[in-house]
């Protein structure tokens, strides 16, 4: 009986996690190959299959399952158009990702790495290819080493919790075509100091948490002339469509730095101060210093601590101020 038991265990080990060269399929026209240097390569054309919450299912053959902890580099070749749901879930050694220009969509939780019980500290930066239009729900959630993301100009939507609880230092969407940002999309990036939002931005979705909740932002720039609206974005069970009801109780930015400055287009300041989602930052909104006109006459200028900097200065004098944050006529003003 003992010999039979040992033989059974040996077979189990052989059929378990695989550590050498192996290959398989991950879609109707997609193949994958893993080599013993830790590189996983996906090639072919079309959409990638989903992994149904278990990427072990994706990277396996009839007899073997690839040990995900061995994946160090992912190369997705030209022709692949999407990354499947959960496809790179919990790959703690992954440090490098190369994506093709043929890619248009990053599906739900495709790069969710680990969880609060499995701290993954490998993937620090990623450049998204030029044709990506949407980053789906929780695509990079809990990638808590991720510091830098380069966003493509083609990007139009960043979904719920797409970069939740990462380690982003800056979010720069200024050159994108983003119109919608989902609930908590960039929330809990405590080290994020700068945020740049595009003029195309129209809505923030979510009923529970703002897009930049619990972020230590020091400076944010929103180039949209009209304040982007906060709406529900929750799917209706009957119609299957997203609700567009206005949401009054969710703040877009929370946990920001005590010297936080929100820069908006000249002439839009009062709109932002009274708009849902922006009201809690009303006192942090800065106007363009070059907008001070002679018709305003003499003005008082104070530094950020409230100490008088200039007394009864005219517009010409005010427009020569050095870079910094000042209080002019009771409003916080950013000088670039």
C-alpha cells in the first residue's frame, strides 16, 4: 500500500504546477508560450479568452498548470486586440509588460495583482499602447508597486477601481480623450501628488467613492471648461443601462494635501465651486494670475499663510509676482 501511495503522489506532483517550457491556446486564434527565463508570449489575432477568476485555468495544458509566480515578463504580440478578464491575476514576479498597438481594450481585473493578503511588489511602470480606448473595471487594482502609467491619446474611459490602491505618483490624462472616469478609479493612491485632467472630461461615475478619494494630491489641473458632473453610473437591473442620475454626496478629491491647489480654466472658477463633487475643494480653486485686469483697481496680496505680501497693488505689479500660491481678493491664486 505504501508503494502505491508514493506512486500516486509522484504522479500528482508531475501533473501539478509546471516550471519549464510549455505552450497552449488562449483564444480561437491565440497561442501562448512560456520559456524557462520567465517570459510569457501571446501571439495570434483577435480577442483573448477570459480566465474566469483563475489565471491558472488560462495558463495550463491537459497535464500541467503554469506556476504564475514564475512569470517575470509578458509579451503580447501585434494582432491581439484585448486582454481577457483576470488573465494576469496574481503574478507576483511580473516586472515587465509589452503590449501591441493592435490592443484596444484591457478587460476587467486583467492585471489585478494579489490582494491585501498577497503584497505584489514587482510591476512598477507600464506604457499603454496608442489604440487603447477603455481600461475596464479593476484592471490594475492592488498593483501596489505600480508608480508610473503612460496613458495613450486614444483613451476615452477609465472604469471603476481601474487603478485602485496602487502607488501612482502622478496621474496625467491631459493629452487623452477621456470622457468618463469610474468610481474610485484612482482612489487610495496615497503618494499621488499631481493630477491632470483633460478638457474632454464630462462625467465622474459612482455612488460610494470619488475617483481620487484618499489621495495626497497637492496639485490638480482640470482643463474642462464645464465642471465634469458626478453621476450614478450604476447599471439598472431592468434596462441594463447605466443610470445617469446626479450624485450630490460624493467628492471627487478627498484626503488631499493641506496646501492642495485645484487649477481650472479662467472664468470657470465659480462654476466649479458650486458644482456637485467639487464643492469640498471650493477654497482650493486657483485662478490664473494673468487674468488680473487693470479694471479691478488696487488689490491686496497675501501669501498662503495669510501674511500680507503686497498692499494695494495694481494689476501691472500683481502680474510680476514670482511663482507660487497667493491669496488675492480672498481667492487662492496660482502663479506659474
